[in-house]
């Protein structure tokens, strides 16, 4: 369910927030997904006095139209939204990862229309990761 992609750390999280959100080649005039500034779980853990040496940013990404389709079908699926992309540094390597939306949603719903939405979101999210990798 997790897809690691090796890359350079600082540059990649910036690309996910900027050009990577425009899809392959950056050609879309408007992003297909929107991302919030990345959460920093490592900083949060360290601020609480816990030893956590790794770097990590977690970006929440969302396509509002696709999210609305999911929520209209089953409001309880709000727990699966938004999608997340993580950029982390581990053992000297940078990784970009995600939980695959199609796999996650298939565990929560058997609705074939939602499965198609999840496949579309997954394809777009993978394109973002590949553009940033």
C-alpha cells in the first residue's frame, strides 16, 4: 500500500507543493489537486521531548470534486479523506510515499462508482509523485 520513491528531500517537498501539483509536465493551468502546507510530524514529536531524528513532511492533497462524490455516496468515508503524500528522509535516503486510494477505499466500500473515483485520484496522485521524484 505504500509506494516509496527515492529523491532529494528539500527539493521534492517544494515540488509537491508547486509544480508537481500540476501533473506530468506541469501543463495544467490549474492544479488538479490542492495541497495544504505539509505537516511535520518529526518536529511535533521533538517539541514534545521525544527522540525522533528523521525528517518527514506529510502533505494532504484533495480534489474537491472527487471528494464531494465520495462524501455524497457515504459521509462515513470522510475518515479516508484527504489523501496524503509523505516526503521523508530515512537512512540517508529521501522517499516519497502514499497510501494507494484505490486499495484503501476498496477496504471501506464495495461501491463500483467509488472504486472508479479512487482509481482516478490514485492515477493523479501517482503522477504528482512521479513528477516530483
